[in-house]
């Protein structure tokens, strides 16, 4: 398993905390692949304890915890000298994964408002394709989502992404810089679909009304089963779900809480997801 890795990139205290939450989840789930945590090289002084700033002390503490408690592999990377402030962003973490050529397969997991529920090691054997991503099933255009990416690291691809995504653009052209996903689509004619039922579930799916799950189910014939959906899910994204607790849509009384209060499976699953996410943080 040493040839496989989950890739995380922290560029400030908040993103470090989010990455640590996912690394802790993978450790708890006994993930076999390496948990790789990249961070700005400038943090090395903090990690060695040579800084007295409170924020730097927190960063150093979290880095040590990732390495010692959760067995993460720490990797300082140069940032300011190469790409300036643009390197201090989540987008750079997606680009950076392609430069991790010490691994044959690598998985990028978005850490923004998301949680890992179940082991995902089987994903490394899913496909030999250079890039695989789940479908953004909530959209109508059958597009891919870069919230999770399975890829073969490749130095040439990394360099091409850097040029396209972070390179200077002509003032004459006045072109808007492409998103990472659009840039990736230019470099790869075709990407393999990861099954979204396993690797990308939006928590807001449980707030939809009956008959609105076509995007997730892929068919009007298949019945919606909230219990089976959460059982299949390994990775959940919270998008705007925290503001939309399911109203049960006529299914009130389908289930009851321990106190006998009428509820439904969707509401109880949603509440559990929110509580679980808060507990992890």
C-alpha cells in the first residue's frame, strides 16, 4: 500500500484543521494508503517550535498531531517563491497531487464542509485511467466534480497544469483564468467516472422531496431508500445542507425517536450527519 496515498494540502490554520479531521477519519477507519499532508515550507519553523506566535503554535501542534497520532506523512512544499498567494489556496492542492510521483496512484479529497464515513482504499484499484472523478449528479450537464479525484501522478501533467492554471496571461487577451476542472478537461480528453453513490453524496439530498432524487438515482423507476443511500456513502459533502433540515414531506411518523417523537429516516440521517461532522471538528 506504500505506493498509494490520500493527498491533503493545508495552506492556513482552517484548512489544516479540516485536513486533520479527514486524516483522523482515515486513521480511525484503518486506511492502508498513506495519508500525505503537504503544507507551506514556511511553516517548518513553526513545526520545530521556534515561533512564539499563538497561531504558529497552533499550527505546529496540529502538524505534530497529524504525524504522531494519525501517522500522516508530512511534506513541506515551496509556495511563495513560485506562485505567490495563488499557491495558498485549495486549488493549488489539486494541482500539487500530480507532482507526487513517489506514488503510483493518489486520491485528492476536498476537505471543505465534508466528511469521510467509510473506508475508501478500494478506490485505488477502481481504474487504470489517468484521471477519474465522480459525476456532479445534481447538475444537468453530466459534468464531473473535482471534490474527489483519483489520478496517476505525472510530472509533465503537473508542469502543464502549473503553466495553464498559474501562468501569467497576456494583458491583450484579457482572458479569465480557467477553473481547475476546466483546465483538467483540456489536458485529458476523457476521464473515468467514479460512482457517485460511493464517493460523492451531498447531504442536501436528504432534504429533497419525493420524486426529486432522479439525479442521484439515475432512474425514475428506482425507489428512493434513505437508509441504503447512507449505507453506500463513503464521502459526504455538506454544501448548504446545514440550513435545510428535512421536513419529511408527508413521511412524518415513518419513524420515531427514542422519545417517541414522530420523524422520518431522512431527518434522522441528516441530524446524525450534522452531529457527526461537528463532533469530528
